[in-house]
């Protein structure tokens, strides 16, 4: 619950990064750790804002956002992490903990998110696909507007199921498993 496979570009190629989220009793603070740069911090805030704005759509009691603190952590703390492609990954972790729905670990994803829930295009497509293959992840979620990036790398995408998405709701439908139990609001 709350752990999503993100795909990242690095100077050494692509890699899978785990984005973890956890809720704890509090006052609605957002805590970010893991050597995140400004762009990733903004992605986390945008993802949380989208979740709050659409809480009713996800059957989340709006009071949870003020009675719990949300901690998002990206492990491997010594390695700086930044870039505009983690929005949907962060949103998935956030919605997982707020809805108590586990995440299907056979999926990895990349894509930035705007406040309307649109999934924005990203860079490093080839490297990210290779990272998924190296880690035996068979399903990759990517922005629809990156479809043209597969031209010339058809041999690499064999045996990989790429799911093209326009909107955050398409991501959530793919990766969140059925609810285990509902969080209680006091």
C-alpha cells in the first residue's frame, strides 16, 4: 500500500524508483523526503492538490486531508532526484494510502500531472523502458503524447505492455487494486 514504481531518467540510463506514501495522525501537513529537487516537490504538491480537489470522485472523506499528515518518501536519499515526470506516480501513492487500495506492483509509470489531471509528456522514454525491462516489469504507463518516441525502438518494446494515458483517472483504473478497508475519520 502506498508504494508505486516510478520510472526515472538518470545520467547512467533509466531506473525504477519507488515512491512511498504513508498517512499518520496530524493536521494535514505534507512531508517530503529523499533528496527531492524543486520540480519533484512541485509534482508532489500538485498531485496532493488534485487528490484533494477530486476527493469525492475517489470516495475519500475530505476530513482525512486535515486530520492526517501525508509523508512522501523517495528512497536512496543520497542520490538527488528531480525532473518533471513523477506526478502520476506520486498521485498513485497518495490515492493508495487515502483509499486503502494496494498498488499492482507489475506496473511502472512515468508522466507529469497538471491540476486538471492531464498526463503531460516526459523525456527519456527509451531509457525508462529499458529500466522496466531490466527489472522485469511487464506493464508501463506513459503519457499518450509520447507515442511518437517509440519510432525506431520497436525491438526494445517487445514483451512490454505500454498503456498510453491522457488523464490521471486512466492510471488509477489500471493500478489500484480493490479496497482493503476504509480509513476511519473521527
